């Protein structure tokens, strides 16, 4: 009985001591991302999140399935109290429509109507690119893209997307929330998306709190 108790205690202390908390339900991509970070990190399932997130420099969310109401509330409270929340890929997707606060809090609507009429759609596999106001481009191949994220509220646009000639401003953005801020990066479906140097640089810079968006555009 002593060893299991000791193991749980060490795990809890380790999680609280980490610089960055990564909450995920698909782990290979996040294991690769964690190796690129300057600082310590813990990757856990949302069911094992500590009750208090305030000790982390950043919290990263990479949840494909449902976000539980408890996790939803914890992420929002952490951010509004001054935290830095970094959302990756499917942390904004159709399954999150069931959450009462999540999409409204983020200022994102996923219209539930046919794609041809402006409705939300995921496309997998897809070749697409990110492009920004500085003229940079990032190519993604055989990954997944989300089309027709409708954005509202103040935010800074960092990357737009281009897919088969259609351009939308939803590739990556940051927005204030309470005393903190939220980042979102739409790409990241495949683990090797995070091996693309230019994309990985922005993601890790956001997590580490050193991302500059001086050449980005803003919307109100």
C-alpha cells in the first residue's frame, strides 16, 4: 500500500511543479511538442487535472473528444484570472457546441448549416496553407482543416488559411479574456504538423509567452 500512495504523491507534486500543463486526449503529438519547449511540462488527461491551475505559466488544450463541464470551467477561470491558455486544433470543433460557455466565451460560432451556405465543415485529408500579413506561408499536407469558423469580439489575427482558393482569417489568433489571454492555432491534426519549423516556432512561442504579433492585424 505504501508504494502506490507514494507514487500518486510524487505525480501530483511533479504536475504542480511543471511550467506548462498540457491537457490532451491524444498524446503522440503533444509528446513531440513538449520536447520542443524550453521548460518543464506535464501531459495529462482532463480527468486528472489539478483543481488549481494558477501555478502554471501556460495551459495547453488538445482535446478531440468532449471537454467536460469541470474542465471547461477550470480553463475559463484560469484564463480570466490572468493565465495564458493555448488551444490547439480540435479544441475548437463541432463537439464543443454542447458546452454552454466554451464557444461563446471564445467568440467563435460554428454555423450548423450546409457548407455551401457558410456552414462549418471539417475536411480530412486536406492540403492547405497558412499565410500572414508579413507575406509568410506555411504549407500543411494530408492534415485536417476546419472551414467557416465565424469570429466575433476583439482579437489579433496572426495567420489566415487558404484552401482551394478560399481564404479565411481563422488560422491562428489571440484574444484577451479577463486578466489573461487565449491563443488558438487551427492546424495540428497530425503529429508531424508540429515538426514544421515555422509553425512549431509560433506554437512554442505562444506557450512560452514570447510570441510577437507586431505584423498581425486586429478585428473588433
